[in-house]
C-alpha cells in the first residue's frame, strides 16, 4: 500500500535512498497507513468569496487599536510591531493558508533539501515527538528506545500512547555523553518491537553533540527496521560555531543525512536560537512519504496564522542575521559562564560538550580544595535557595543518570549570568556550607 498524497516523483526519489532494509509501509500502523486525511475546500481553492469554512465573515473581534506586543525579552517595555496593531493584514478571521507564507520551502532551501515535501511543521517539536510515536508505535505492543540522560518528553509521549520505553544509556563516564552504539544495536536486536530510536543532539541535559558517524551506524544497521529520530532543538548553536571558525568544518546536523536515508527524521525548533518559544514552531525533516503521513495525521491547521507570520519574519534574511548575532552573544556568554563557574570553590566539573545554550555543572559537598565530591543534597539545597531566597531559577538535574550533583544553567543575559555566578559564590563559599 502506498501513502495517500505522495507524488510519483517523490516516491521515485525515496526508492533511491538508503538503507535497503527499511520499508516505511512495514512500520507504520495500518490504521494510519490507510487514513483518509481530513480535506477541506481550502486545500483546493484559497481565493474568492470564501464561504466554505464557517469562519466569521465580519472579521476578528479584537478591540480597535490593539497591537501585537513585541518584546525582545520579558523585562523590556512592550512596543508594537507596527503602530496600527492587528488590522486584518493577517486575515485572522480566516483559517491559515496552506502555504503558511512559504515557510516550508524556505526551510527546505536553507537545509538544501529537494523541496517542501521534505518538511513538516508542528506546534513546537514536542507535537512532532508525539505525532511520530502515534504514527508508528502501536499502543500496548510496540516500544521506543531512548539514551538517558535525555529529554523527558520522549518517555512522557510514550506513556500517553501506551508505548514501552527501552533504555540504553549514553556513555556517562567523565561527562562524555556519547552513544554506546554496540550496546544500542544489541538491545535493538533483543527488542524487535522498538519502532523508534530517539537521539538528542546536542543532548538535553548533556549539552553534547552526537557523532554523525554513530548516527549513521544505527541508520545502516540491517537488523533494525525502525526509524531514527534525531532531536536537534539546540543545533543552531553548534552550527554557528562552524561559521565562527571555532569548531572545524565537519557538518554537525543530521539533516545532511535526510538526503541519503529514508529511515531518518530530524526535528528542530524556533524555540531556542530563534528566541521564539512562545509561538510554538517545531520543524521535522524527512523523506516525503513520512512527511505526508504526518500531514495526514495531524490536526487540521495546526500552525496558527500569527505563528506562521512571525516564523516567516524570523526566517527572512534579516531575521536569520539577528538570530546569528544573538547566538554568538549567547556562545560568548556561555564561555564566560563556564570560566567563572570553575572559579567557585564549591563547584566541580562542567559536564558535557557545552554545545548548546546551557551549562551542566556539578555541585560539591565540600570545596574542591578539600576533595569535595558531587552531591545531590547540596545541589538540591542550592537550587532551592537560589529560587526561593533570591528568585533565580535554574534546573536541578542531579537525579538524571550520569549527572550526580548537577545543576543545569541556561545562559542568560550578561547581567543575569553575573548575578547567577555572584549568587552561587555567595551561597557555596561565604560561610554557607552547613
Ligand atoms: C531536546 C529538546 N527537544 C525538544 C524540546 C521542545 O521544543 P519545542 O519548544 O520546539 O517544543 C526541548 C525543549 O526544551 C528540548 O530541550
């Protein structure tokens, strides 16, 4: 059976991709494969007198003079994106146009993919991580594989979908956080019901890029017939370092491999480097038949008009320039944080590769000079006191595998970073060890 909606050119293209042992139709749930997607008149006609979708023909009911508040950061004074506010320029009373301001074709060309049939847009990457499980993993029967420590939503979605979770830890010694590929492949052989392997690169909370050579080994493994999902929510930080000339020229994103492999799906997001967590735009890159299945399965019009509009601005040349400037600032602030955390006697090692916009730091039970060891109780105490007494909130990851005594600190503004270091120094050093 073929997937409804996939062009013959796309099918021919996919037939030429690796690996030969992967057959999409064999792993997709039969009810999804035979799904007749929701169709509306707007799929066929977008212009004219539109009396097809039960929209409100009078327009939106936002108060006159309302504006879309524009904030670079939460503590800035809101200034309107345009003086006039949302007139009907965005046609808010209409459901989103299927072309979504050309975002998909823009993303495809930014990533050197053949076309927009390789791109799916979700309500954040979280929607995509859930959707892909619903498409291939049968509740009560199938499983996913994850490599802890990793992003928590893979397991949450699995629990919601009644899908089992098989765990193959990353190599955690010395905060290395690389894949244990042999062990992963062995485990996949033992669990043929695993339909998706979720990899996170750079990882959360590890901040560490996975090697594309390792990812290829899993994609090429003939005994594994399922999909590989690479979650690249933080990839823009490592890619900017390539442009800056501080990381060599080797590609870091698995999107490179989408042109080669049909068993790969890569997710990215506008929530991190682009600073647009509030608009919820996630991206998936994969072969057209899988993208089509995702389109067939998602709720109609999942991407709102304001989200599509703001995304198109973010992906314009000027938007990309601004994103890259911000990413460079965050990278230099991250390096500053790393240097300064090391000067606090109560902190231990910084774990992982520091390839994202956060730092994973060990909190010790005694100063380094007295042989202090990473300590969960101390990390928990520091986390709580920072939040409750000084209103500075970081993340306590000390119970994650390989993250003993660790706090995860998001890179803030220069001022926020200085405050964070000062506060940790105060609480950890100045007579606060009891
Ligand atoms: C690794 C990882 N993947 C996905 C997400 C979710 O991103 P989005 O905002 O696109 O749903 C996050 C958010 O923190 C994340 O850390």
